[in-house]
C-alpha cells in the first residue's frame, strides 16, 4: 500500500456509503411520500437522463482543467444539498427537483474517482480491486444502517444519512494527492475516446449487463416490502449482496488475470440470467440470499472487466472523459429500462425481473468483449 492507496480507500468508502443509502432506500422514500410506481419510475428515469449529460460534461471539464479533485468535491457537495432536499420535499415536483439535483451533482463523482485511482494504481503498483473493496464494505455498512433507520424513523430519515456520507465524500476527495500533470486536449476528447475500438465494445457490454440491474435498483426494495419483508431484512439483503463483491474485489485479481475482460464479462452475463430469474420467481428469503450473493458476479465481475479495458486502452489525458462516457452509456440503458420498469412492475409485479434476465442473456449471446485486447 502506497501513501495514496489509503486515501483512495477513504474516498471510495464515503462515495459508496452514499450509494448504499441511495440504491436500496431512495425508491422507498419516494413511495412513502405517496407517489405511484409509475411516478417513482419517472423520477428515477429523469435523474438517469440528467446523468447522461452531466456525467460526461463533468469528466470533460475535469480533463480540460486538469483538476478532477475539484470537480469531484463540488459534485459531492451539490449532491449533499440535494439529499437534504429529499428530507423535506413532498409531492412529485419537489422530489423530482431533489432527484435531478442529486443526479447533476453525483453523476461524475464515482467515475472520476475511478479514473484517478486507476492511474495511481498503475503508476504506484497497488491493487485497484483491493482498494475499491473499501467502497463495497462501506456500502454494506450504510445499507444495513439505512434499513435500521428506515424501520425506526421512517423512509425519510435516510435522507440525512445520505447527506452526511456525501459531505464526507467531498472532504475525503480534497485530501487526495493532486492529479499528475498531463498534456491536456483542447478539444475532440469525446471523439478520441469513441474512436477506441475496445472502448466502443465495452459500452455495449456494460450497458446490457449493468443496465440489467434497473428493475432491481428501482423496485427491488418495494417488491420485497410488499412481500412482507421488514426494512432491516431488506437492508441486510442489499448488504449481503455486496459481501461476496468485497471478496471478489479484495482477492479476485488472480481470477481477473486468468479470464481477462472477455471472460469476466461472460461470467457476469451468465450470473445475471440466473440471478434475475430467481428474483422474478420467488420471495423466499433463502433463495433471495443466494440471488443476492450473485451480485459479486453481475456487478463486480463486469466492473472489473470494464476497469481492465479502460486502464489498458484509454490515454491518461482523456481518462475522466472515458470513465464518465462509460457511466453515461450504462445510465442511458438504465434510464430506458427504469422507465419501462415502472408500468411493468405496476402491471406484472416481480415478473418484471424476467426482462432483466433477458438483457443479461443478450449480452451473453453477443459476447461484445470477445475480441477485447485485455
């Protein structure tokens, strides 16, 4: 571990503690304010649409200025303010504004952190996955704490925990070492990134596999709550989903070296078919525990595959742009899938997860990273 690795671990911990609050409990917070399933889906999809623009824009600004720390810290601070608005807003319009501000601020925060960490890991020779595991561990703790808070103080109480984690992320970001100076591009960064064949193949693969999580992120907690599971149990299910992910990030480097990006992506797609089929078919708690453990593969293996491609194929001068464009591609598919999931869940309930299994199946059949050079 070099001097920068512990600081990146703190940044990841704060960032993904925020994600651990957002993913499981912002949809129930919206539903608790009297919104319908379709309105919840609309608000979440609107946030995803904002991320399509604000994420790449934040990455481009960070690359152009050569100051990713400042852009990350400002984004986390804006998202913290939006979290406070979640705590007090009522009605569709107020919650929509809160979600849009949150999306605007947070969209580029995690991708820029990944871009800086990948470069530092390459130059200082530390294991990105092991440091990134700190974020997954923090996700577990935050998801469990959020469930406990929601059960005792109502869904709205998690907004204040979210604000605290985002404030911590802004402070931790400012403690990172400054990014090394690189020759910055005056223009054409988006074209330069999209001209990379490995990057274009990655966009399709990540969009399908990571996008297959859309119904789970939007309606997983709502579905389980309707089935009678308590807030604490739901929080623990989300936390358990990341336990195996932590193990993969912390000790999965030999696996990644053996299978490479194409193999990891194929494993993620196959696991997605199984996981979403199980989630569609049952709310039996032991089965859900097994399905949630597959998150290590559906999310974790695909994330490691993506980071291998980005680390190997993207020049440092456009790393922030590439990371945020990758996030935007995932977000575009996530937005469409989330928007479709709202009325679909209202109509067929848990069967909506069969659609997510189909997305993973398409990625498995197409194998878009088969020719990746990593």
